[in-house]
């Protein structure tokens, strides 16, 4: 965090928010879950409090209870004083009065948090009308324009009549913030406000939030799992785990000297841009060897299109990409959503048809290839999918899932041999062999991704394609999966295409990095080259936008960013 | 399944609703995104209408052969009194002894020339049948839909609001009873109570004989009695027409209303849990308004799609209602003509129904587009 | 005519013989009040029916519902008097009609006849009416009734000669009363094509007691009395009337109970009739019915039939006779039809000359009841293996829903004493019609409604060599008798021939007559003049209220 | 973390393992259900069980045969009001109403089973193949299904029943005709549902995972798609059952059903009872009508409950309310 809130004098007054002994329980099929367990927090005027924690730590539940937005299955006790009013047990009109005017919320998914079928001004007006039934349409529109101007939406007077889908994700999040502003909320609860956004947009939204606080003295509770975001924005940090606040400290203090073991682990698990570049960890001889290894994947002028509907032109997802992956090399492909990175991975695995250029995979030209010829290729390629929850057939056991490639490609294997092989792999991915009999839904996300890795590796592939394998995982889990990946790659020496939106993650794993922008490869090279000496402005911007989990360094980077790209937008 | 409950507790309705109001799709399939934007309305309409042709053609073919392998109209009419020779002679005269395929080509030729023929059994031009009975059915369906909407939408919203409480349970059981009770059974009960018992409402038909006579004086009568009654400005006639419509409308409306109720409830529950409702709630919007304004309109999009199909189905499907209440509509006449093996009439009606279904599909899309700003073709 | 289809749940057409308001004053009781929204409120006489009209052109249809309308709007040369005991045709539009030679039937028209459109009705129109029947010979039309007509010749403006193929055809006057006989306007009806309903209504070529003023398909036909009608029925009592068509007899019943219609005619279910009989607000009228129900035996495929493996004529006959012994008609009529049908003991139904009691006398206990011992004796004498396997078919959708009950009762009666094992099956109508003439059914249900009310119409179609039953019944003496009665001019002699024919056929049991339907009309109280006679037609002209 | 924030999952601790039979469709649903939802499911199950048991034990339960109009040589008499000998009275044909209602369950269940088995089989197969293969086969099948869908289903059922049975209406002929005509009507619907599900599943990563592995088409369809696409089947199954009962009744009501001497059928009985009802004879129609309503109600209740339980949005998660009565104050006192 930057200098401690310069604009507003904290003052001795009542804190904006005082949570005391908050306790929330949910009823689930598995019995009662104690989601929040005796949490106490305060937020002063103008303070940005970051609540960090991993899935299930209770941070979101805490945030939602501030607005009394808990589902009916939940039961809360304790007290949440918002400017002096206790929200717990509050209902009806008094709760509604409080919502919006005193405390407002910014949601994780801006697309689903805006009603798709009403124009923006109407949606903004609903909050205003709720608090002032006599407000006229004219007043609403004026207020909406004012608020949209404040959050930097261009042309607000014209665009308040637009519908949410006509705005980009970042703009939608700005609109959400504008809504909070229009109501004059003194406390904004931002629940993972940037998680769904690309990193460059994230930087803009973070800047906006900071600006809001500076200009209006708004207090913000920032719920996030991203330590970079915390380092960038927060004044104070509360670390939550299993429903409890285990540590609370000013941001610099926390990053500099975390008191709790868990906090330390959490911080350690966060990949730090440029700290541990995979290429740099290789010995020169290894680097040399990689440089001359034969390519397993070679793309030249690769074009991939999605057919258009009803005679519309095709959508060109990949526009002439050249890249090659050498044997034993990990190639990291980075890009924001819609850049075509996943498409390239799928094309290499034979899941998409190529429309132009050439793509040779393990010696086979994929352009116009017949399904028959792809099949032998498949036993030499492994694929790890992004979402471990959906990439397993829910009706097959873990053992059956892992054995599937064996069933298809190694028919002569006996059942016992297959079992042995499965256990061997489970062991390799550090899971107990007994997990073989379990069903995917009985495993945690990290465990499933390990199984996914095991399945990809069961046939000993020469090439592994990993499509955002850790983006659905918590940081600490991500770290262990990445470690596992790294270790297995070193041991087995397969070539890999590692696809991610997170430069920091890619850097810790990939020997070479390619940066994709709207279907074009704008930059490619060894990790340190790309990160330390980016050639393309987009790469530079990408790097600059990525917050690092260190408040001091991040403050410096932010200034540099502002210098290079302007304060905002 | 009985047509009156065409898509009864529609299995698809049930499943499509589940995924319906979700936001954008994952960006991994840009093609799907593409569909939402750009492109011309004219082209879209054209393609939609061109797609009707194969559907109609398939139906025509299927109906022709199905009808003809089950017998010809002459045997249907005179099988009980002519000698086999006389029958054969008459069949030959009508050309029914020719190979089926030749007859089919013959019929097809007529259709291509725009000649749908006249019905065999009562010599009515098919176009006229469509107008007359189509009008009657349309009127019945209109009433039915009004009742169904009056039942389904508000009660569905209430059920969604009080979900999982006793009120919800009562409403749901009511909805299930609505489509679990065969329309002829409901009709019987309604008639027993309101016509026989209380004597308030007429038993059957669209209008009394006297009303019919008055109606006969109107120039250029429309197929819609209500319209004609209004044109005449005769209040007793209007009541005459309306009183005849009440029981059929209730019988049909209860059935469809039950389906609508369930549909509205499911979708409302879905949208009430959407983040944007929470988002509006977090800005202090009252619960009632959340239901009636914020959640209703997005929920309506899938509802309208299913309802539209439902209504299209009702047009041809209200056989049981029409039979129970002597309401001479398309479905009822279709059953009649089918029994008479009058395939000319059957073809014509079925073709019209296919077109209606296709057109209503299209209309539904347009309405959905008007409500949903995301869909713009 | 027609095969007595009840079509119980078949559609509604609204055909109403109703008048313009001007005529209402002429009407007797115009008590408009009471039935709110009802049709019977004002002077218009409203008749409900479940029959169906298929065409207004007499050349184009051959069914009950259509003929019921023609009866009101077209005159015939000959017709049956209202209330006639014997159903013998009397001159209608004709002034006189007689055989002037064995093959020439000469008809003289009344003078100054016109159609409702003002056109004169002359012998040319008469010739035109019959010529076009023969020329059009519509597959759905009644032209087959004119099989014996060779040509029609106009003698002068009022006289026509019908040249017949076979001489002294005693059925010909009856044919003139039949659906083939309506007289239509030569200026309106084309000679070689069927005219559409709308064009007919527009042309008002009506020669009967009523004229159609408006006809909207299946909904309303408004009629008014035709002033210049000079036919046998006389001027209508009600100057306006309407026919209301129902698909569901139950709705018709409720409407007549509530006074929404004045008369319900054809057809009400036995339950409805029983209920209505106890209702003081309505009156149930009964008359002899021409409609009969019978079982047809296929001589080729019935047990021991000519096409079976153990073909044996004597055994086959014994089996048929045993069936006749076992049937208890009265029980069926009472339990299934609430006595709206009566037992039929001969081929010619009661009310027509020649009607007898052959099946009462020759079979069973001699008084109409069953006699299992007699049946057993017959079977044993013929050395027929007991129990006899009999496959019996009926149709559930053409003769009313009680058919199922009727045949369940037949089955039960046949099986009661272990003499028969009946395999009872039912088949949908069109398939049934095709199967029954294709020797598929050894024994099957059928019904009949006469084309005209002459006894011949109950014999010839059934028992000549190539009869419409196609049951391979071939009895030379029967065929001879049928041929000769047609030309027998002496009424008494002809009646004796009817008896002889029936005696012979009853011995063979080609078909087994079961029941005779009564004509039943239900009216609200105050409706007068409903006449149900052996013409089997309901004439609206005689009804008033 | 990106997991849905408001539902804390116990994903990390998969310690409790359920016995296998708990995973069976209805059983697992029953175990998951709570409150009124469970009440609905249980009520539905009871009604369905009643229907099935009655059908199974009809010979024991029914006092007389379905086409028996007299016992020991004495006729029951027609349209007799309910009495000790005939608790539900007798029909216009002199049959015992109670017996016909009981025997009617057999016909209903037989049609239900035949129709459901046949349409499941065909619809699932076609939907699976069409959805998976896509292309022209798919397009033609979809068009065909749409065309049939546009045809009023009851009328289609009527035509089919004529075509199939050749117009005959004996017991098994009638049952099969009804069942097959219902099948023809339902196959397009099953087809659409399964196809939609397959098309959805085809894009699921686990199917792609199988493709990437190189799994053959047949194995993908059989192992990966079929088992997951059938997720909605219990629901469709029950809907199909209720529609089968209703269609059978409608066919019977319109006179295209099974004749009374062949089997007992409620729709036919209702048809015959229409005249009775307006003549004050209420018992001949009321009981078959109620039998239809209760059967459909039972099956539909089960179907609706299964649907609710399968759909996370519709499931009741109301247990705390119930708990609260017992231990409501516990958490609060802890805090106090």
C-alpha cells in the first residue's frame, strides 16, 4: 500500500464498520458448516481493508453478512455495526435503508451482477429510488451521469441508455462502482472485484478504487485471494482461515514480517514475477541442450478459424502464429482472454482444425489431417485441462479415469497391470493409491488436478499440453501443483506447452515464453529476456499491470506504470 | 401424450430452464458469441422461413402415407353398405386404386400449384376450413392463454417468493393437479357444477342458436365471435359469446396454467438467485420490487420461449377441450377428418399447424429479443 | 338408407331452419323469455342432432345427416305421408304416378310448381335431377340406388317417363322418396358436376317445405318456410326452425333439458334417454325405427365354412342355428340399451309389411328366449365338436359406444352353457370395412338403415348373390323370390313372398337379426307434432311449439 | 479463489463414503431431500407404489373380473349405486366399478412400462448418436423430430394406434398400440432432451479429455456421454409415465382405446360415464377419473421432486429452519 491514506484524516470517530464476534453457520447436505467463526474486524473511514484467504476461509461470507446478504440457509450471530447500526438480525425496511446508502457492494462477476435486460441508468436509478421514492427520472439520469463520469466511463450521457452487454468487463465493474458512488455509500464491500478481469484491466480497476477512496474518503473492504492485489491496494490486511481471522496487520508490516505460519506459507506460495525464472535455474549445458533439441511442435503461419453462422464470416482466433516447442522444453504461452492461447493448445492436441499455415506435431502435419492419423499421435500427447472439476467423468472412479488411456491404447494390458500402473502414477503425483476407488467429486480441486496430471502422463507422452492447469486453484495449492509439474517434467523430460494468463506462473515453469495478443504472437523468447527486456508495448504493459506481492515494490511499479501509461486508462 | 397437455410438464422445459438465464458463455467458443451480434434481421427471417419448407414437406409426406395406409375416404364413408365391387368401382373413380406413389406425386403437384384441394368428405375448400376452424381454435386458445397467464404468472411468482413453504406446496400441488387431471374430467366436473348444478353457464358450443342467428346478420363475419359481437355492439350477444367461452377457457387454462405456474416458479427461483438480484438488493431495493421488476423480466425470456411453443401446440392440440365443449376447432376437426380418412383436409390442417408452429417459434424469438437486449439479430 | 351410424362423438354442424324476424309474428307461441342465451327462446324451432351433414347437393352424399336436411328443403316426386302407417309412397310434387307399361313409370307434376328462387319447376327439372345423379355418379353419392333406371324422358311440361331396365319394379316409387330422388333446379345445378353448398344456398333452388336463408359451414343454416311449397307435407307449422348439430350427445341432452334446444333427435345414449324419461321438463317420443343390428356369418370362413379345413355345410349351418338358439335379444335390449332398441325376430323390422317372427318361432324356446338344450341338440345331431370356437368381430366406433356392451353380452350368452368359446375382437371402422369383405371375419357385427322404407331394402342388398355383405351366401330360391317380388304388383302376394324369403334365409341364418332401433326424439314440453313413423324421417314442418 | 463464495464446500475432506445403493437415483434423492420437498417425494412415491402394488395384486384385490357383469348366475344390474356388494357401484354395462378401477391399474402400468421402455430406448439411442455425430444425420433427425413435434400429438397417437393395431383393440394389441403410439409421440421429445444434453456434454472437458486420449467414438458415447446424459432421465421417465397414462386415457376417451371386454381402461370408462354423470350417476365416472388423477399426480410428484433435487437452484436447503426449533439458541448462547 502507498502512503497511509493521505486524503482523509482517520479521526477518532466511530469506525465505519465494526464486526464483533461474527459467527455464521450454514446447513448443507453434509451437516452444518461453521463458515465464520468469531470474526471481529473494524474499518475506519477511508481505510482499505483487505480480507485475504483461500476458498472456504469464510472471507466472502463475512463480506456478505455486512450487507445482510446471507442465504436463507445461513444463520448469523454476533454483531456487525455499520455506522452504528447492527446488521445482524436486521430485516425489512431498516436493512434496506442501510444497504446502498451506508454500505454497498461490488461483486466478483460484473457481467452477472448487472441485470442484462435493463439499461444502465434504470439499474442505477433503482437504488436511488429505493432510498428516495420521490426522485424523478431526470434526477436519476443526472446522478447516473455524474457517477459514471466519476468512474471514468466515456460519454456517460449517451451511454446510460445502453445495456450491460454493450460494455466491456472492466467498464461493467466501473459501473458497479459508480452505482455504489451514486448512492453515496461510505463503505464499499468489494468481493474479488478483479478476479474475473484480465490483468491489464485489473490494474485500472484497482487504480479506480484507490482514486475513489482518495477522493471521497470511502472505506473499502476488499475481499481477495490475490496477494498482488492486496499489496497494491490495501492499507490493512486481515488473513482468514477456516472462518477465523488469524492475523491482522497494516499491509507493509504483514508482508515484511508475517506473524503466523500460515501467512508465511501463503506469501511464499505466491509466484513473484522474475524471482524464479525457470530458464535461469537451468545450467548452461542444459540450456544449450534445449536450444538444439529437435522440435516436437512446429507452427508456421498457423491460422485457426471458427466458422461463422448463417453465412457470416468466420471468426479468426489465431492469425498466423509461428512457434516451435523443442523436445524437453516447456513453452509458456501467455495472453489475456480471447487471445487464442487455448485455441492453439487445442489445435496441437487435434481438437481444433487448422485453417491455414502449417502445424506439425510430433512429425505429423495437422492441417487437413484425418482422424485416423491423429489417433496414434494421441498416445504421445497428454493434456491437462483448466477446470479439474469438469474434466473428469463424474461416473468413473479416479482409477478408471487414469486407466482410460491404457484401455484405449494399451489393450493388451491385464487389469492387474493396469491397476499397478495407476497406483504407480498416483504415487508419482503424490496421492495415496487408495484414492483409485474414489470418485472425482470426492477429491479437492488440487487433488483432481494431480489426477489430471497423472492421466495425462500415464502413457508416457512426449508432449504435454497444460491449459491453465492452476487457474482454478488456490495459491497454496497452485504452488504445490506447479512444483509437482516442474518435478515431473524434470524427471520425465517431456516437452510441454504451458498455457496461462499469469506471467508470474509461466515464468516459474517455462523455458521459453510466447505472448499472444488477439491471435498474434507479439513476443517470444526465454523467460528472462521477455520479462526483463520486453520489446512489444503490450508485453510491457502486461508486465507492468501485474501486481507483485510486495507493497513496497508494488508502489514503485505503480508509479512507473503511471509514468509509462498515464494515471488511468 | 395428450395434445392438450402438449408439452405437459415439458421435459425440455425442465432442462432448458436450468441453464437458461446464465450469462455469457465461456469464451472458448467464440462462434457462440458471434451469434449474438451483427447480421441482418432480413436474412434471419428469410432463413427461418426457408426452414419451414422442409418441415412442412416432411409432415406432408408422413401424413400422406400414414393416412393412406390406414384406408381411403370412400371405404370410411360407405364401407358399411356397398358391395365390394361397388366400393372398388368408386375407389377407381376417385383414383385411389393407383399406386400410392403416383397419388402422392399427384397430390404434391397440386400443392405446388398452390391448390390444396377441397376436402373429400364434405367438399369444403381447405382454405376455408383453416379460416373457420382456425379462427375458432385461435379464439379458444386466446381465452385459454389469458386464463393460463392469469393463473400461471402471478401464482408462479408467489410460489417462487414463498418457495418451500406451505403456500408454495399448495400452489405446486394445484399446478400438478392442473395437468394431472384429464381435460375431459375437468370439463365434466365444471359442467356438472356450473351448467347442470347452478345453471349459470351453457354446457357447450361457442354461442347460442339465437346468438348465432343474430350473428348471421353481420356482413363479412370474422372467424372470431367475440370480435363480431363487439362489432354489433350487442351486450347480450357479447355475454352470450363470453359465457360460452368461460368453461372451455377455464378447462384449457387450468391445464396450461399449471404448466405456466411451474415454469414461472422455476425460472423466478433461478433469477432470484442471480447475482444481479443480490446486487440490486445490496443497493436497498425492496424484496417485492426485486421479484416484480428485477427478476421477472430476465425470467420471462426462457418462459416466453416455452410458452410460445406451448401456445403453438395448443392451437392444434386442444382436441380434448374442443371435443368436451363442442368447440369446433382445428384439433377437433382434424380428429374428425382423420376418422373419415379425408387426407386432403388432414394434410391442409397439418400443414397449417406446422406453419403456425414455425411462425410462433419465430415470433417468440422476436419477442424474446425485444425483452432481451442481448439478442439482436 | 345408410348404415345406421350413430357416430356418438362426431362433430357438430349447426343447421338451423330459422326465420327472418319478419316471420316471427306469424309464429304461434313466441315466448321469448326463460332460457337465457338459449336458442329455443323465440319462435325459431331448434332441433338438435349428432348426425353430420356432408353435402347439400343430393348428388354428392349418401348419409343420414345430409338426407335429414334434404328432406326439409327438397321436394320429391313421391314421398311418405306424415304419420303414414305402412310407409307407402304417395305423390309429393307429383300429381300422379303409375306404371304405364312394365318398364315405364309415368309421373305427372302438380301445376304451378316453383322453386324458392322463383324458377318454375317443370318436367325438365325432374329429368335434370335424375340425369345428373347418373351422370355425376359421385363416389360418395346415392346414384347406385338408381341402378334400375335406364333413362328419363320429358313428355310435356308436367309429365316425365322413367324408363326402367327391369319391369314392374315395385321398389321404384320408394327409390323416388330416397336420397336419390330430390328434385333440383336445372338452372342452378350443373348437369355434370357437384354444386358447392354456398352456391346452392345462393341459388335457393329449394323445392321442399323450407328454404335455406343462410348457411355458414357447420355453424348455422337459417331456414324459412317456402311459401309456394305444394308438396305432401303441407305448409310448415313453424315458419322458422333450426337444426343444431352436436358432437357429444351428452351436451345435446343437457341442452334439451335446459331448454336451449326444443327437440333432440338422433342420437341420445340409452342412459340419457332413461334419465330424460324421468325429467318432467321434457317429453320422450318414440316411433318405429328402420335401423337394425345384426350379426353376419361369412359362409366361407365361419366354423365348418367352405374355406375351412373341415368344410361341412350341415355342420356350419348347425353352428349358425345354435347361435340363433342361444341369443336372448330381450336381455340385450334391456340391459344394454335400456329398451331403446327392441328385439328383432325377422329380417324385415316391425312396422313394415312382411315383418315376422321367424327367429322367435324357429329358434330358442319359441317365445324369444334362449334354449341351450335345443342348441346342444342341434350341434350334437350335426356331430359338431363342443365347444365350438367362434371368432366374433364388432366395431366400437361406428355404431355407438354400446356396441362393446352389446357384444360382451352376446359373448356371455353364447358361452353361458359351454357350447361356444367366443373370441371377441373389435376393429376400428375403416379397417373393419375393408376386412369384413375380405373374408377376415367369420362372424361380425353390422347395422343397417334403409335407403327407403320398403321391405325389399331389408332383403335384396343382403341376400342376392353378390350382396354387399360379401358373405358368400348363395341360395338360388331366395334369389329367385327376391327378383320376383320386385315386380309383383299385387301387394298381398308380394307380402307373402317377403315371408317366404325370410323363412328360407332364417333357416340358413345368413345373418342373425338382433335388434331394431326405435326412433327417439326428446322435446321440451309444449312442442307438438313430432311424428316418428315408418318413413324414418323427421319432418320439421309438422312440429310446432 | 474462484469457487462460489457463499457455499462453503467440504471438498477437501471426502472422508465419509456412502454405500453404493445410496447412489441409486431415487434413493439418493430421498436421502438428500428435506422438509416439504421430502414430503412431496414421499407422497409421490407412496402413490406410485400404490399404483404398482394394485396392478401387481389386481387379481387378489379386485372382487370381480374387469368384464364380469354378474356373479353366480346373478347379474349385478346396470348403474347400481355404491353398496356393500359394489362399493363403487356398477357401470352402464353392468360391470363392477371397483373391479374395473383396480384392473385398470394393470392396463395403465402395462402401457406405461411398454411406452417408457420403448421411447427411452429409441429416443436415447437416436439422441445420443445424433448429438454426438452431428452433421447431416443430426440435422435431418432434428428436422424430423421438429416436424413430428409440430403434429398434434394426440392425433398422431390416434393415427399410430390405427396403423399399428390395424384398428384392432384387443388387450395386448391395444396396450401395445397405445404404448407404441405414445412412443412415436415421445421419441422426438426424448431425442431432443438427450441430444441437447449430449451436445452440451460434448463440449465438457471430460469428453474432450477422452477425445484427446484417443478414445473411440463408441466408447465415448457409451462410457462418457450416455451415463452423464442420462442424468435427467429419472425426471423424463416420470414425465413420460404420466403422459403415458394421460394419453392412454385420452385415446380411450376418444374411442381409440381398448375395449372393455379386453381389459379395463379408465379413459374408456370415463367416456362411457359422461352420460351417467349428467343423469346423476356420479360413481361411474368419478372413480376412474380419480384413479387417473391420482396416478398422474403420484408420478408427477416424484418427477417434480427429482427435478428439484437434481437442480441445485431448486433444491430446498432449509434444514436450519427445522433445526432451529430444536437447537436454535445454541449458537447464540455460545456467543452470549
